[in-house]
């Protein structure tokens, strides 16, 4: 282009005359894409339980769709940053296996991480038997396995309406530029909040005051051996008295430094149920962390303290639970009751957090709790199950049942029951227990055995 022509073109652009540069194309205005899909099983929520449920459903030969409103799979293990799932072994014996354990083992192997020595009793330090994984690697492995199982993943979508059909459910989801109607024979709610169950019209329960949430983070830039912890704690107490720091958010400032962050923060009322409450939980978590960081950098030896890593979301411990066909009680849990329809084990101490922290109450030696299929079914439901922390249980039992390994076991059991129900024309609770056990064991799950 000659200089005069180029100047003329620039002049027309500056005057606001529309021009289309080489390679650009005009297109139609933005429109929402609407479609209707049909599937055997719909899993809502791609977190700890949802990933395993989707893989199990796909491997059982059922057409499966997985809806996840975030950008990756794994939930609290990945996005939440609690990358130490547990516990899979109890009293020297493996009690939770299957697809969840397969995922964890592969993540450990691919990152050359060690597995804990479960032959040594953990005593009061149950975290010694948790398995550390690379969260982002775990997320990619989970996605790979879900796809390999033939499951369709739909990220960035969330349900807006759920209504029953004669033989299943119709769910409308919205996402970036999409509105999708999904008709499914079986629905599994793995949201952790009983969000789908509530939307479908089933009663849900929660406490007036729920457990606090935690924003996981890592600190670096200081030498522990050179810190005056007595001075640090005194200065921290001064700031708490002034009101510039909140004691219940970081109960132990020395612990924050010794652990270099990690699972040390408490955000009261953290709630992931809706976009508004989840936004507030995230803002509160980040605001709390920024205040702590600025305070630490005023102290001798901590002037160069910096954030090495921080999670995208505040992890939430407790929201809603379903009112199920059976409610697992604290007594059921701590006595290790083996139900006639037990589909999975659980193993973790009672772990109820509050604004004073947490003191785990460990199980008596030899006790391994179980989870009945009825606790995964909303009362009066058909072709609808839940898996994960929103199962039917009282608050104390739920404080232990909510951990990752237990949720993995639930996810696999729920999907196996849904798959068999769809193939036989029955509801999940009508599936013969022997058939359910057989399918689960074929896929590596450990199913409780009732002894007489």
C-alpha cells in the first residue's frame, strides 16, 4: 500500500468509518445455543464423588453425561486444594478401593510421590494415613478417565430446573452461550450441597450454624529457625485486640508459619450453595489471607514473606444434606453398624470444626463404619440418588462421612446402582443387593460384609 493510501485508510478509521481488516469476518449477533440431549445417567457435580460416579456409570456401559459448573474435575481435592484424600485403610486393612483408589494411586505414581505406611497405626495423628497427591495432575487424570469411560463432560453449566418424567428426569442447564435440556433415566446429585435434590423438590436439612470453610494456601520467604515466636504471638494478640485481625480466622499464628500455610484458616459461615454465597465465601477467604500476609510482613524475620500458592476457591465443609430413606446417626457411625444394604465403608474420626478449632474424636480400635444405599436416596424418590457429603446423616456422623475416600466409595456405589436400575427397569433401591455387590466388586470396590 502506498503512503498516501495508508494515510487515507488511517484517517477513515480515526473518523469512525467502519473498516474490515484483512482476515476479519462479519458474523451473526450472539445467540444462545439450545439443544436437547438424552442419556441413561446424568451426574450433576464433577467433584470427589461425581468423578468416580461418572467413570463407574460409563464403564458399566451406560450413556452418561457429567455436568460441572467449574472448569475442572476433582472438587475439594483439586479446586479446593485439599490434596490429601483419605482415609482408605483402617486398622491395617484397606476398606475403600475401586475407581477412587485407582485414581489416587495413578496420581501418586505419575508424580513419584510416596504412599503412607499404613502398617504403622496412626494413633491420634490420623493425617499420617492420608495420601498426598498433585492436585492439578489429579484433575487431568480424572478428566482423562472420565472421557475414556465414554462420558460426555459439560463444563460451565448449572441446572436451572429439574422435573420428573414418567421414567426419569428432565434437567435444564445453562452455561456460556448454552441452554441444554437433558432427559435422563437416572440422576445422581454429586453437588455436595444437595442442590439438585432440592431443585427436584426433595426436602433438605442443614444446621443453623455450619462448619467454617478454609482457603488453602502456601507461604514462603522466611527461615523458621530465625523467628521469635513469642514476639510474633504477642504482636498477633495485639492486632486481634485492635480488631485488625480476627482470632477465629487464624487460631494459631505460630501454626500458620510452621505449616507454611496449608489447612489453617477458618472462614465462618462459608457456603457454596449459590453463586452469591460462594462469592462471599471466596472474598472472605482472600480478604482474611491478605490481612494476615500484610501483618506478617511487618514482623522481624518475616519481611519477605510471600504467597507461593493459593487456591481458586474457599473449600466448604458443610451445607445441606438430604432427608433420605435412612439417616446415618452418630451412634451408627461410631459403633460400625453394618447395614443389610451397606454399599461402602467409611473411615475417619468425628471431625466437627467450629470457631475454636477442632479436636477429632477417633473411632474405637477395630470399628469401621458402613454406608447403606438407602442413605443415598431422598425419601420417596425414584431413579434419584446422591453421593458425597450431602448424604442422609446427622451432623456428627456427617463430619466424618464427608471426607474424600468415603465420598469416592459412595460415588461408585450410587453409579453402580443407577446403572443396574436402568438396565433392569427397576429403581436403584429395587436392584437385587447381590447384583449390586457383584458389579461393584468387578470394578474393584470393597463392599462391606455383614458377619453374624
